[in-house]
C-alpha cells in the first residue's frame, strides 16, 4: 500500500497520482480505464482516487555495454588491412 503523500525518490512525482496508476491510459475517457465521473487534473498531482493501484515497472538494460560496437569497428578495420 502506498502512502497518499509519498513521492518518487528519483523524479519527485507524487506516487498516488494518475500517472503512477495502472489504470492511467491516455487513450481512455478522462485518461482512465476505470469509470470515473469527472476528469482528474493535473495527472501528476496527489489525488484521492478510490480505484488507484500503483503501477510497477521493471527497467531493462537496452545496451550491451559497447562491446558490439567495438567488434564491428575491428571487423571494418580488418577489411582494409594490407
């Protein structure tokens, strides 16, 4: 359970806000997948939504550490060695 006034230690965004909820969807009515009677604004501020559930995500490493770039460069240089 998340405290209502807690914020992200990295970006400072309020954790109990629309942007941090699993139901947040920019393509849905009022930007929420749940049936809400009115649009909540701003989406990054603390709110008292009863259907709030914290969104959890996992960061994945997308680079290979640069070793493949060096391998490609070495292969290219080997093409033109005399």
